[in-house]
């Protein structure tokens, strides 16, 4: 990879969440004379129910070399459906690799499509660059993340702790690079801009103070997760009496339909399929707080010192800033934590520092 020959690199993106994490990298690769970027889009990017987020990629000026369909609509959100999506994605990736013949593959984070892509590339002797490996969390995402790391050859990690963990897992220290999260490239640009929130506010019909609610399925125990989510909904009902609640459509994980259908039953909730990353950053800048179990509450929210109520075990073990307050699924506990982030002087003082 050190010669002056042009390197054909296949980069893969599957969700609204992973695309901003590699967008700045893709821009550099697209404009670099030593790389021939081939961009492959799969996963929920291709779903109408998830907002057709492939359009965001096209609007950013990227040429999409291949699309790999892995989900049907309506979405089968069973465990078997997720496994079938893995198989379908893997089959599509085989065809893409045969056609494009890349010298290296670029994958991100920990989705089921990431595991399919990593597995096929490894079996077809394509060296893999993995972005944001080495992190821990409380669900199957961690297992997938570590599995992809072991299939990969080069690692670009977000934190020193993640780098150390990968080396402890047996990865060569010379192949592990602590570079930070590429999403911060977008965050820094947006933080320095004086963007007008009024246009987005008008488009989303936000009239009062608001919070962001993002809840994803915990797939390791779906029956229990469904019972617990009802308690979260009870808390959201009460929160919506004081705040406008902007709820994002959950990931395409097993159990996601149950979550979305129950959110739809709540009154006074605005459901958002997708926002461009720049607009999502605007929401973070102007929200009162965030609630749920999304990694964006652990990561991006910290840049704006936005209070976050992190519910359950999905982000267990992740490094986090002092803006995050953990809660279980109990309605009373969630409302207690809300009162804390609204009124605790020490907490509010820490956020300002």
C-alpha cells in the first residue's frame, strides 16, 4: 500500500449513522490522486421507511458504484429476518467484489452489513480497513464490532482506550492508528458556522422547547425489551406535556417495528425518518436534552454539552463525557433523571465548564 500505483478502494456505507462517520474520509479519497474510490451503498440507505438516505450521499456529490439490497419492505424485523438480510448482503457483496476487484476495503463500526462485508472481503483476500473498532457496548453490536476487527488488517480508532484494547486482542500495534472519530470533521465545521436554526425549526414545525428521543432495539432479549420499552413510552408521554419530542425512526434491528409502532401511538410526538447530518447537528445545538439509547447521545451530544438521559444497557461500557446520565427503564427513574438534569446545580455547572 506504499507504492505509487493507484489503489482501488471499495468503501461501504449502510446507515444514516455510519455515513457521517466516514464522509470526510470519502471526500479525501475521492480527491486523492493515489486512490480510485468505489462507493458501495447497502443496508437501510435503500429503504423508503428509513428516509431513502442514499439521496443524502448523492446530494453530497458522490458517485455510487453499486447498490446492494439486503432488506425488503415491509421490513422483517425478526431475528431470522436479520440473519436472512446478512446472507442476502453477503451474496451481493460477492458480486460487487468480483466485478470491481478492489485492492482494499473500507468498513465502519458494527452493523450486520459490516459483518457480512468484512466476512466476504476476508474470504476473498481483500485487506480491510476498519474504522472505529475496539469499542465496547452492551449488546450484540460489540460482538460484531470485535469480529470485524479480527477480520480486518488496519484499524483507525476513535480513542486511546480502543487502540489499547485492539492491541490486547492481538492486533499488530503498527496497524492500529488512534485518529479520533471522523464525524468530528463535520462537527467542527458546523460548530464554527453561524447556521440559522429558524429554517429547520420551520420545516419541522418546532414551536416550543424540545428534546430528541432516539430508541433502538436491544436484540439480545427481545421479549424483555418490549416490556421495558412500554415503561419508556409512559415516561415519554409525561415528558411530552412539557417538551416537544422529536423522535427518530429506529435502526433496522430485530424488534424495530415494535418500537416504531408504539412511538406512533404516542400523542404530540414528531417522528423523523431522517435528517442530513448537518441538520441533526443543528438539532443537537438547540435541544434542551436528549433521551434514549443512541450512540449519538454518547458521542455527538458531548460536543454541545447537551444533557443526555441514556436508557438501558445498549451503550454500556462506552467512554462518555459528564453530560450523560444513565437510567434504567423504570418510568419513575427516567423522570427522576430528567428532574436532575433540569435542576441539579452541580451537574449544570459541570456542563458549563
